[in-house]
């Protein structure tokens, strides 16, 4: 993620509403619309994932009731990245 915002919301609102509120705050603060939101795996439900405009991803290092929202412009690379290149591209 290039730029991110950690958002806390332990309300009883649906996940889609929480993500929408966090995205609106991110857009007001940074002037750009976020495209990804990370959350604890126990927070994600499949119905919300289908309804949400952002990519919803899970990460065990994000605490319950927190949303890590932002812009991810680079594709995710499996494995470590050294000097901007993945192990796969260095092997060529």
C-alpha cells in the first residue's frame, strides 16, 4: 500500500457502511479515492465483499475492529522484494 489510513470502528453497523465511512474520510483527507481495505479475517463476510466498491483483503496483523484503508497501485508480489525486484524476476 502506498498511502494508508488506520480506521477504528467497533459499532454494530454493517461492514459495508464501516468501509464506506473510512473511504469517505480517506478521500477528504488525502484527496484520492482508496482502492483497497485490509481487515482482520474474522471481520470479512462474503456478502460484504461482493457489495463493496473497494478490494477487501484480510491480514492477521490488522486488529479486530480496525480497517487499514488506502491506495495500492503496485501489484502484490509473492516473496521478498530486494532492490525493487522479486526473487522471481532476479532469477531470469
